[in-house]
C-alpha cells in the first residue's frame, strides 16, 4: 500500500499512463458516440431519442463510480493515513460532479419526449440529484480544508470531517441503484442485470464503447488533477521555504 | 504499536460504515410506501384511496380498452397491474408514447364512481429497447429472447 506513499513513485507511473488513458478514452468514446448516432437502429417506441443512452448511461456510471472512488479514498485516508488518498478524493470530486450533472441533464432531455415531462420527483431522479448535492458539499468541504493549510502531510488536503462526509454519503449509492426496484418509479427498471440485457444487441453494442471510453477518459482526468495538486503542493512548500529562508537571511 | 492503532482504526471504520449503511437501509425500507412514485391498481384496491384525494396511478394500459369520447379530446382507458384493473379518463393531449399495452402514470383523483379522473398523463417506458423490426415479437422475460409470434 505504502509503495505509492512517495509521490515520485506515483508520478513515475501516473505520468506515462495519463496520455494513454486520456487520448485512448477520448478516441473510444468518440467512436462509440459516432457509431451510436449512425449505425444503430432507432427504438420501436422511443425512436431516435434512444441514442442519448450512449452518453446518459456512462455519465450515470461515472457519477456513481466517482463517489465510490471518493469513499474508498476516504476509508484509505482514515485507516491507513495514506497521503495520496486525500489528493485522489479531491481530484475525483469535480469530474464526478460534472458527470452526475450530465446524467441529470441528458435524462431530462430524454424524459421530455419519452415520459412527457422534464422532471418528476421519483426515487431514481431524486436520489441522483442528492448525489449531485453531495458532490457540491464534498467539494466545498475539501476546498475549505485544503485552504486551511492541510494540503501538505498525511491528509492530502482533506480534513477528517470531509472524509467522514464522503463515507456517510456513500449510503446514497445503493439507494440510487435500488431505487427503481424498491419503489414504484417513473424511471424504468434495470435493463442490464446478471441475467442478461433487455436491450437488443443491435442497439446495445456502442454502449460498451462509450462506457469504456468515458471510464478511461475519467481515469486520465483524475490522474491529471492528482498531478496538478501534487505540483501545487510542491510549489507552495517551496514558496514557504523560500519565505522562511528569506526572512532569516 | 503503529500496527495496532491502524488495526483499531480499520475496525472502527468498518463498524461505523456497517452502522451507517444499516441506518440507511432501515430508513429506505421505512420509506418504502411513502417514497413510491405511484399507486398500482391493486394497491388502490387493497388500501382503499378515498375519492378526491390527489394521487398518481401507474400501470399498463389494457389492450383494447382505449377509446375516444364524443367530444374528441377525452379518452377513456383501463389501467392494470395484472392483479386489479381500474377505469381512467383523461381530457387533454396524451404524450406520444402513451399507447395500449404500454406503461402509464396518471396524476389525478378517483371520482365517487371509482373512475380515475386524470389531470396529467405520463408515459412510462419499460426496460426493453429494440429496433422496430422486432416489434410484436414474443419476449421471454426469463431468457431475454425474442421469438416471432405464431
């Protein structure tokens, strides 16, 4: 675990990995989106609007996956005091919030022609909106604790309260996932389950491309942001040292 | 010593997470009925919804039940969940995806005669996605396979 505690070790791997994830993911998601727009048939009921799924589903997946990452980082921070954990949590927060917002917006655009409404307070939509607010809370808390000068050291800039908030917020993840099963909801039930898929193969296949593409891209963005935070900490530490030495001399 | 405190923190964190998830699940199951987005026809029958109370009614539009009334803008149809069926009426423009054999969520209230008077209709999409060529084929829910009818 602590093999990566040293940022130079982490950077040695992260630096060459970043462009592969970022550009590879971007190519995959663009290919998937183009295929989804041109090669697949329209749905028998939804018509052309079914194609929004190629963006909506990866966005939902990464919105929830992002919070899972933040919660795992918080656990690692609390238990093992790993210095990169807090940095990882901070790096994930903004892209995670962005994808959650994309999920809500694309769902709303799809809902208007399909259901006949932009927004309804059903279990799935409400719990996903709560996730977006959780992201906002986490970003605000993490930013406040990083500004408090906790950026250097074991916490990686994330206070303990922020990490606890991340862990408690993870309760929302199973609720989002099960919301269409536990409660009568306007949102349809899960299409892809352990038993297979109720989406016909001719419509489904580009979703695999965009899911993988967006996930790799997300990973690339997170690594970029982690490197940026590490570089920022280094600059701050150096400035502080220069100020001390300048004051002494 | 360092190992021991790390171990303690791990146990503490796991206990806390289990407690929080347990609380969340309890709250969610307590919410079960309250957080439901709509009533199914059988729930209406079992629980008894008094006339005039604003609710949402959700289910499938019974095939063959949809008819247009003389005024041209009012439609009448039956809503079923497989266990119970209730009649419903709606005046206005229904969403494009509203059709027989498909899901519907209607906002409104029951009148004294037990007919649901809808003030707004939403089409509920199900989890099946398929191209138009496959429409009308038999769908096997257990194997997710499509078979041509007859």
